[in-house]
C-alpha cells in the first residue's frame, strides 16, 4: 500500500503559496498566479509528462480546424497553461492536507454570505443563501470543500469542528443539489480510503447532523433545503439541447476553448463578469466581450468538451482524468480522493473543472497535481477507469440518444409568429398548445449554425384547456434566421430532447 506523504515529509512550498491559497476563495481573480509554479512540473514522473503531452496535443489539433483557428489555438494554450500551473501548485504542495491554508478564505466567504443575507433582510424561508458576487452553486461548493477539510485535513478538532458546522450550514442553505451530491460522494470516497474509529464517529456525526438539518429545514419549509429533495435539473435540459446543436454544427473540431458561451448567449444579452445579487452585474471589458460570454457553460463536462474541442479533445481530457483518478486510488489520500471524486460527480450537471473558476476548479487541479506526483506507471485498469468515467459523466449525451417516448406528438392550436419584421428587437410570438392537463414549459430559440435561447416560460394546462402564452425577446442581428419553438415537460431532467418542435424562418427587412 502506498504511503500518503505528510507535510513534514515534503519540502516546504514557496512562501507565497499559502497566502495565495488563503486568498483564492475570496479573490479568485488571482487564479492565474498559479503560472508561477510551472517550473515544478519537472518533478513529475515521465509517464505523467506523456499524459500531459497527449492532453496538450488533443486540445491543439482540433483548434487548427475550428472556425477561428488562430484564436482557438491561443485560447486552448491559455487554458492548458493555467491547468498545468495549478497541477504544478499541487506538485509544490505534495500533500492535499496543505489545502487547509484555504480555511481563512472559506471562513470569510461563509461569514460574508450570512452577513449579506441577514443584513439584506432576505427571507431564508423562501430564498437561498446569498452573496455579493457568488452564485448559490459556488456557495454550495465552498461549503462542500469546508466539509471535506473538516473531515479529512490534518489538524486539531478546535478549528475543524466549527469549520464543519459553518460549512454544512452554507451547503444546505445554498440549496445546491449538485454540491450536496458532490459532498456526499466525496465523503463516502474519503471514508472508504481512510477507515478508522475516530473518522467513523466524525462521519456518522456529520451524517446525523445533516439528516437533522434536512428534516428541520423540511419541517420549517426552508426554500433552499426543500429544493434539495427535487430531481429537477433547473432548465439545464434546454442548455444541453442547444449545446448539442453546437456540437452538430462543428462535430469534429468544436468551436474552440472559451467559445461555446458565444453560441449559447441569448441575442442581445450583455457579457457580465459575475452574477451580482442586485442584478447590476458589471459588464465585461472589451477583450472579454470579444470572446463572446466565456462564462456561459454547458453544465456538463462531456458536452462542454465536445462542443469546444470535438471528440479528440474529449478523449484527451478523459485520458488525463483517468490518470488522475488512477493516481488518487493508488495514493489512498482521503482528502485528495474526496476532492477528486466529489468534483467529478458535480460535472454531470455543472462544469467544475473549467479554469479559471471561483476557486473550485483550481482546487480540483491542485489536488490532481498532488496525486500525479506519485504516479510511476499506469495501472492495468487505467483504460477501463477512463472509459467508466466517460460513461458516468456523459448522462445528458447518452440520454439524448434514447428513443422518443411513444405517444402522439403535441399539437399547436394557435401560433401567431411574424415571418417578416422591421427590427430584430422585441420580437413577440403567441402560442397555444393542445395538451392534456399538466405542467409544461415552452421555449423559443434563434438558430443559425446552432441555436440560442430567446425566451422560455413555464405554464400549466388545466381542465379548461391550455392558456395562450407569450414568448418575446431579441432576434439575432442578421437578415434571415430560423426560429424554433420547443415544448418541454414541466420538470426538467437529464433527458434534453423536447416533447415537440416547430420551426419557421424570419426575415428582418428595415
């Protein structure tokens, strides 16, 4: 059994590194400083260099055939460089236990979230925990990381216990189901790796506390906690279907790293640096706007990679992930296993590996670097592990290949949709479906090479029939485009296909 390296077994990391880790959760724009660690990659075993080389080629080759090859190549190199810098940070740390340097930053995030919510007079009975510049998903992952550190990082109980309680509160009140799934999977994986009476007591106590908090939240009808029991994917099926249209438009090369957001962005939407709580998010600077909303994501690792780098880039990424997972299994590091397994699970309905991010992708690649440091030769099961990861994390793609459910297609009783307009702004469509009673959603999309959402609206059909619904928004600023009306079930799932579609062409004639 491989021995887990402890902090006192490895050379001390550079002095700037603990300070950078502590500040990262609060000031995550400092993520690119990880490039300073790149020289540490020389410490990695030769087999890891081969894996990193294969990954680099798998990103650069599709970029040469992307719609904008030069820009795609530069952006792929930038993403690869930042990933490798973070892996090098993990090499410098040598032990994931040193990630506890992030605790001050995490505590600052937790306290800011509680203060912002309380001072803003938000009602936690109906609202999720808020933060000035973090989304509920980011807060949930911050709570998840705190739980893992409290359980598996070395140190005294005096700081781990309050950290764990605060982190659990943030995790639950964020209402993020993906973060909760990541926390549970990560805790289970870490516990399997490091068995022990004290850890078992801690895990059981944590599970009991989680169960009590969940039941209490359900009893008090806290909105953030009650949504944790729902399987609704919160509209991600619409994003997945549009991402599939991007993949169909560039099936071999992809559109280039960081270029997917430009295809998914609604016409007329401004690029925003982050989701501000007051709705007044700062607009992206010109150089970011030129990339086309790079923060818009596919909410699934496989769809994101296929859309941006095609099948070659996808295979390269999963070859790297397979090596990371295999190294983590061999290293038998509980905290490293918790971070890697939990954040991989979260990629089913989010993108927790894309860099730069609000700290969580950075944590993944740092943990990956600490595990790859011990990889001397790939095990016989690495290929099978890679294939299993790809299958497990590709649920929306696999679900898109399922046959359409049997039954008559939905009918449209009324459709008022202009085919000629004078301006691409304020386009309005009126539609009424002929449907059995139930809950549904309608969405309108503009399609050129691929489709982008214009508007979406939930509606309910009762015994009196379906209502007339209005879908409005801006069209793309082109002479001619195809609009696509989609009907979806009321509850979104892993299955991205709509129940039915209707298409028509619109011309803009000034």
